């Protein structure tokens, strides 16, 4: 029978790779904890309506990329394509947003039916951070500071650039959209089908068109900057001043618009040129209108999401994962000859008790010394403990040796009773 394969664009993360993931997760957990953010977990499946109402009907995600289906009750559900919508739904449903400030984070898989390629998958993972009930720009800067701190801890800060833009309030964009539609109508003959459709439903999306003919038709189009309100301009100016004061470098990019409709005022992206085409590793901004748009009480909000796979690719290719994170096994205990069957397990248990931070494997399955020591090397351990006995099950007659695995093969014979203390000199 033919073996079944994973779904295209959905990756298995194997043990060698998962060490990088765990390292990244532990850095992220440490940073959010140090900034006082708390974890929220919410389902992978939500009503399709939640994503339509938040991300926007006329967006790539909702039009083309969602995994949606009718369940057995006939309810139309979707696999979450991003985390903010579910986070807002959950926080509002449980009253966390009512006259309160919240600093939340989440992590988990997201699903988008995109064309799979390096750094772009159909199941991918995000770390997200969301803050509610604060007007900014101090909270916006705190979020950027948190991201910058993560890059620093991961030692990749020099490979990332922060791009920022001010996209104005929802009202500003509405006024701009009307003007843009009028302009596009005057260029109707030069638009393709997609652009002709979107010029009424979501004219700003036409600006993103990859079609050179459409891009040409956009020559002389009105610019959003001219429609941005004074309040937005002041918010954005203060944000830039604060970033400068805190030493967080940024580049302004007037073309930066995000693929989700709910953003307003400042939006941003951290990008790298170490990944080729898929250079965005983190995107976010303010989304003050979203909670009310989903039926809640108007609530100020801001947040960002990080693409975990892209960070993993970066860490691996730049060799930024510390060696100790890649070696989960420190000590490998061999049982050679007629050692009592439980002795290896007992010795390993004592070592674990004394050195709880170490990974200790006790060899199982018997075999000759040569085959066991080979497994010890393959485990990545830096030390082997060799228990060897000639007589059946007599612990008193066991020879015990501590052996370095690696460049030096220094070894020492020790008494079984001294093993846990003597080994300290090898660590
Ligand atoms: P892109 O421009 O690369 O399509 P996006 O603007 O669609 O990204 P967001 O919705 O802002 O991405 O999601 C935040 C982050 O999640 C991105 O910066 C990226 O790192 C990551 N990401 C988004 N889509 C994918 C995907 N299909 N596969 C892997 N990572 C992704
Ligand atoms: Mg995308």
C-alpha cells in the first residue's frame, strides 16, 4: 500500500529541528514574561464570520487563503489564519476588555492556503503579542521595544530592519478610499479584472497589484499621506521621537500597508534580507476599531505577530542557536556485561536527582561496549558513565568509569558510591 504523506505546505518538525524551536520558544517566553505579558490560548477553529468581519472580506486571506468548511451541524468554520481575531473574540467574550488594560501573548499554528515555498507554508506558527486599553504611542513603542529585545536575545538584531508607516484613522482611509476610487474610475480601461473589482470594494488593495499595467495606471494617484488627520500625525511623530530616544532604529516606508484591514495609525514590519523573498518576520500596528467592529465596546488596541518558521530559518542559517541548546543529552550511562538490569536506571536516576539541569540517558537494550559507546557519541552527550561487570548481577563487583566523549578521551575509574560527586569535576 502506498504510504500517506503530509499535506503540502504543512511541515513535520523533527527532533533535530525541534531543538531550535524550543530554544526560540524559551527566549520568547522569557522576554514576554519580563515585560509582564500573560498568555492567552484560544481555539484553532472559529466561525468563518469572525475572520471575515475582522481581517476584511476583500483581502487575500479571506478571499483566497482560508481553510473553511461546513461542520456536521452545518456551521461554517475556518482554521484561524492569524491570531488577533481569535484573541479579541476570546478576551471580549470573557470580559477581559471591559474598562481594563491587558497585555497578552499567544503562540500556535495558523493556516493559510498559499503557494508553499521557503518561508511560506500552509500551516505555519506565530508568536503574537496584543495590548488592550492603552492609547499609545507609549504602548506602541513598548511593543517595538519588546520585539527589539527578542532580536537582541537571539543575537539577530543586526539582521533586522524596522519599517514603519502611518496609515491614518479608519475615517481618514475612508475619505482617501473615496478619492482613490474616483481616480481609478478615470483609469478604468487600464485596470485588470482584479483591480476593477477591488476599486469599489477595497481600493487601497489596488495599490498592491503586481500587474505592471495596473502599476502604470496608478501613476499620479492620490496619496494617503494627504488624508491623514492631525491627531494621527501627532501620534506618529511622538512614536518616532520615542523610538529615537530609546535608540530603536527605524526606516519610514510610505508604501507599507498591511494585508489585514483592521489596522490604523502606526503600522510596522521587521524585515530581513537573510531569507530571500520571504523577508518579513514580524508585522503589526494599532487596531483601535477592531473590538467594536466585532461587537465589543470600543477598545484601544495594538499588537504584532512574529512568523516562527522564518525566525527558525534565520537562526539556523546564521548559526545563532547556542551549542548547549542543540545538545539535549549530557551524560550517557552504559551497562556492559552482566550488570544488574536495574543498575543503569538507578545510577541515571541518582545523577538526575543531583544535577536536575542535565539530560541523562541510560542505555537500554543491552549490546556490546562498542555498540553502546557508539550510541553514546551519537546522542551528543559530552560524558559517558561506563558500568561494567563480569559477574551476574553483583553490584559490588561493577567497574565504574567516567569517560569524556569528544576531543579528549580522558577517563577516570571511580567507586560506584563516589560517582555522583566525582562526576562534578568533569562537568
Ligand atoms: P507576507 O507579506 O510574507 O505574506 P503577511 O503580511 O501576510 O506576510 P502577517 O499576516 O502580518 O503576514 O503575519 C505576521 C508574520 O507571520 C509575517 O511577518 C510572517 O513572518 C509570518 N507569515 C505570514 N504568512 C506566513 C506563511 N504562509 N508561512 C510562514 N510564515 C508566514
Ligand atoms: Mg501574506
